[in-house]
C-alpha cells in the first residue's frame, strides 16, 4: 500500500472546491459521467488507430445507487488507469490527462472532452470519502484502488479487478443525502447527460405489476446518443426536426421553422435553433436555448454566448470551443465566443432572408410571431439590423404587408407634409382608435398597425434610420395638423368665446386620477367632428418607453395629458355659444366688461413699469397692482361659477365630452351608462 499527499499548492484544496470552485453542487455528476464517457471515447480512438488490439465490447457508463451503503457509483469500461496515471492525473492536480492525450491523438480525438483533473475533484463537494477502483486497458496492468477522505492525504493499493475500466465510488456526506435518492439522480442525469454520445445506464426499466412498479430485465438508458443536431441536415426530415423539438419542449406548439447550425472552421459549432410560435408577448421566455459541450449539458443561460435577441429562440447549440466551467465575464471577452455569436447572427439573418425570398406568403403568415424576434434583433444588434432591413415588414390596418422600401414608395407622395417630412401614420388599437383611422383614410392616407410591445422603440429606431420620416399615432392630433399640407386655418372665435368654452368644458370633464385634459381650438371645417381628444406623440411615446425602460422613469411619473380639441367651425360649437350668450348674458356682461376694464388698467400700469427696477416702483403703485390682480382673480372665479353652473345643466356640453371620450376608448362604466341614458333623452 502506498500513502502520500495530493500535490496541491495550498494546505487543503477541499474547502475551496466545496465553496468556491463550483457554484452548483449538482454538476459533480455531470463531471463524473463526462469523465466516464471520455474514458470510453479514448478507448474507441486507441482501437481505431491500432494501439488497442483487444475487443472494446459494449461500451457503456453505469450509474448505481446503494442507499444502505450510502454510495453513488459511476462506472465505465473505458481505458482505465494505472497507479502511475492516478499519481499523474489525480494526485498532481495541475496536470490534465486530456491535454496530453489530445496532443498525441489530435487527428483522431474529435469527440473527446478530456475533463480528468479538477472535474473529478467536484465529487468532494458532496462526499466524505471518494474511491477510484480502476484497471488500465494496457496488457498486464495491475488494478488499483485510490481513496481519499477529503484531506490532502490519500492511499493507493493493489486489488483484483477482472474487467478494465474505472468505478468512482462516492460516500455521500450527511449534508447531501438528497444525492442518494433515485428521483434526484434521475433528474440530474436527464438534465446533464440526456444526449451524451455513450449509453448511460441507470438501473432497470420498470413496469406496473400487481399494483406497483417493478424492475424488468431491460437496462434503463437515460440518453439519446445520436441527437438530431449531431446528424447532417440532409439526413433529417421536417418530422425529425419537429419530433426533436417536442422532445426538448413537451406540450409545446409546433415551431415556426428552424435553423440547423453545422460549422467546422474556424470553430466547431453544431445545433438547431427554433423560432417558437408566439401567441402573445406574455409567452416569451428566455433560457430556452440549451448549451452543450460535446453533447454534455452546460447551461440554459446563454446570455453572452448567443446575441441577446436570440435568447428568445429555443433549441440547442453545441461547441467544444466554449469551456464548461468559466465565468460569464470570461465568456463575454472570449474571442471564440464572439466569433460564434457573430456567426449565429449571420445564419439567422440568412435563414430569414431565404424564407422571405422563397415564400413571402408563408413569411407574412408567420409575421405576427416573427415580428418580436426581428424587431428585438434590430434594436440590439446593428449587424443584424442592417441585414433585416430587407425583410422586416410593416403591416397596415387592412392586413397588407410592406417592406420598408415598399412602404416608403407607397406613402411618400400623399403623406409628405409641407416641410418635406414623410409621415407614417399608425394605430395601436384598431377598435378603440377606429374613428381616427377612418378620418385618416377619408383623406386617402394609409395607417399602419403597430400593436406590439416593441413597436414604440422600433418606431424611434426607424426614425433615426429613415431620412425625414416620422411615425405618428393617428390620434395624436387632428389629421390636418399631423400631415400639414398648407398654412393652418385661423380660429375666428374671440378670446371671450374661447374662455367661455374652456370653462364650460373643463368644468364638466370627468375627474380621472393622474389625468389632465387641456382644451384647445382648431378651425377644422363644418363637416369635421365637433370635438376630438388627442394626445401628443412625444409625451405618449415617452410614457410607453418608461413602462419598459427605467431610463425614462421621469416620463412615467408624469400625469397623462390629453388635448380636448374643439372645432370652432362646427355648427354645434356656434349653437352652444349662442345658447350660452342668451342664458348667461345678463349675469356675465357686467362682469366681463369689468374684467376687460381692469385688464386694460393692469396692462397700462405694467407698461409704465416696463423699464423700472423693482425698488424704483412707488409702493402705492405696487399696492394698486396687487389690488387689481386680486379683483381680477375674484371676478374670474365669479365668471367661472356662472358658466360652470350653466354647463352642469346643459346636456349638450356633457354629450359632446362623452362623444369625444367614447371615440377615444375612454368612456367606461357608469359614465358610459349615463351617456346612453342621456342620448335617449336627447332623442
């Protein structure tokens, strides 16, 4: 028997392993099974080059539980190790057996991971003692047992072992008894080892018999050794791709389509990426792409490895050029990872362009699901954005689709304003903004449907890209202001008439928390609507962005501000003013005359002080100004009171407000019920 100390540079590596080296205890099983697979792969390589003359036999990896003994064993019938190799690869942690092996057999060892060394030591995260029972494939080799109890001390002894290969026996410690449960080990094997290239056996298959599950004689193989992504695209049918998707994501709907990655140079990359069908934005899920390294599961958190927008895709990528155990910051700076990321972006763009070119009708049919991937890509990846400009689509309210170039051609004549800006009108809701859409259509304008969660950001991005182009929601202003063709028609109302209408309408506006209505006046012609509600494009867009991006929080806290635009030309507006004049003139005329007089007096006083500093104005004149301002305020309140009381009894004012709210989708509940009753009364 030989005893010794493990060759490490610290007094005790095991606390480091348990606490710092691996963040996830579960991966010890991945490491051990991967090592076992390596050992079998190495034997295949040696056999293929004639260095191993014997029979390889049925190469498999076995995982066994013994709850009574408290052990978990991973066994293989691969190359095994001699005592010298244990000393080199296990006792001297700094060495990597795989590195030397790959150098020697670099032309024949494509399928080897080579994780001997520190990977093995992950077993001490869950074990109080670990044994290696091994016999080398080399002729006349002596079988040995190595054991260590979690200190730098180990012992190694000769034993009898009939078959070549290695058993790693873990004596699970008290803190990790969950790893002696069959269900837990099965869960981990399915997570990490589901697609390993060598059969992994865990117990026997079971059948239901006499009211319980019992073992059969058939091995329970937990992995598919030849998954779809490892095969050539020419070998696979559409049904094979769909079946693999269902295996990965049971109960999911069929994917829209897929991209098969198969690269050998300048890096090795295989995989299949699927575009899932998206019914609504709430279904979007990240962490659906599984990353493998030579068929060993690494992670489903692939940010930094694939471009951000492609984390919305599903599927598998596999590359030996992406290390298993490295930090996220390392991945983000690794040159191979960057090349792989760029390649995946190009492949996705090429595939989308190919589908668009070959079958545009099919592409349009799938657009509602594709849209969020493509927009997200254009917003976050400039290279993808350049490629996507040729196949990104705009959809109008009549369900017609246009490329950016096609749409520019369609609207650049009719929807260009007097300043040379092309206006892309859009709606976010065809139903609630129907009346605004109809007004725009009556002018011969086209209206886009932009009801996706990224459309606001996409519109801003396109405004930067497309010269002299603005995206404006169809209800952001009266249509003639949105696309101004000539000089604005002047409002002919007097200031007193504007004030009267402003007071009447504001006094009857519904009180809505964090919502403000501003009364404005436009000369829209007798045939336009008497009153409409609009919301400025900039304000609304900033609030929408605030809902998705903390950078715009300032706008998110601001109240909703709407313009209530009164059409000064409409007969109803003129009728309302005439009726108010008749009903309120006796009370209002003396007040208004006095207000005008005081306003003129105030104006004259201010004119005399125009070039004087504050300390040069006589105190008596300052007092006079204050008194005048106070009187004007009191008279204004009296005027507001008279007009507010009149408006409260005037069904026409409330009816006009409710019509405007209704056309903007803002009339609901009790207010809607009252509107209906009032409408019947007015009939």
